[in-house]
């Protein structure tokens, strides 16, 4: 499958990787990061193909990042945001990147960013329009007035808000009307719930791409994390050293 790298127009402060590939029909067995239980819930073939293409692309992105995708799985937060974790029993604790996955008009998109940060990517055809009667569902106040005066910028505004929702790992649990986008700025700085989020947009081969990021991420703990912490605590409390403790003068 053909993979394209999307290069943001401005450098980000930490390592990132953005890729896309066409959505194709893929067998479940070819996608190591797919969950049988999750895929079985998709009644529509299009949704299944999008999901499997996105997970296949994520595995390719992890390999490019320098990680072994066979040791990793995708879990969900309480708000259904995807988060990487090592498979139970692997016993690896190397920091994992944060991820974002999206799908649009026959394309799957994936973005990775260094551990400790959070990222969101969204894309739609640049020429796609949004019905004016939907404007008040995505904007309010001065932003709504601006949008009504610039309806051709609606898709740029919408992808921006979706990218922010993903970067905050909230999805539609965060009302898009509460996200105010300084649309005329090249690198947009947004403050929401004490978080400082940055956002950029660019046109890539007819797709309007939005990328949002901030320096905070959700990390799910594993049973291995708990055991390692408990072992470390026990070693500190008992002052373990190298070798065995023996009684002086005795063998």
C-alpha cells in the first residue's frame, strides 16, 4: 500500500510523524494492531476498511519511529481516545509516542508525537463545503459572525476543531463551540481548560490538514508497571545490594 508523509509547514518543538495511505480492503490477519472484538462491531464494510487501514498505517508509523509494533497494542481511554501500551508480558518500558488516527474520503491518516505530548490530526477535502445551517452548531459569538462572512473557510475551521478535540483526547465530548480558533494566524495558540494548544493548517494535495498538539498526554498503566514500581519500592525499603546478604564469619 502506498504511504505518503505529510510534512507540516512549520517545525514542531518535538519529534512528530504524519502519514497517510489509501483506505483499502485488508484482511484482519494482516493488521497486527487491530482488535478482533472491536472490528467485529463494525456492521458497515466502509467503516471496517477505514479502521483496518488506519491500524495498518499505525503499525508502519511505529516501525518508522523505531519501535516493534508486534510488542504494542492500542487501548482506549474512558473517552475512547486511542493510546499505545505494551502487550502484557512483554516487559518493556521504553516510552511510547502519543497517537492520533483519522479517516476522510478514502484516506487514512496517522500522527505520532514524542511521549509526554498529545497530538490530533484531521483532514477533509479542501473544496468540501459545510451547510450554513450547521454553522451555529460549530461556532458561537464573534467566531460565528466571522464564519457567516467567510463560509468558504468553514472546512478549515471544522478540521481545526476536530484536531483540537483529538489532541485533548476528548473527541466530541468537547463541544466544538467551546473551541475558538484564531483562524487568521499561521500558528494558532489556543487556551482551553488551562491547556495551551498549538495548531497549524495546510493544504496537501487537495486535502485540508489540521494538526494540533500540546505538552501533556494520557498514559495508561499496565500490570507490569505496577509490579515494577512495587519491586523498586521493596528494594529501596530493604536496601538491597549486589549479591547476597551473608552473616559475618559464616559460609
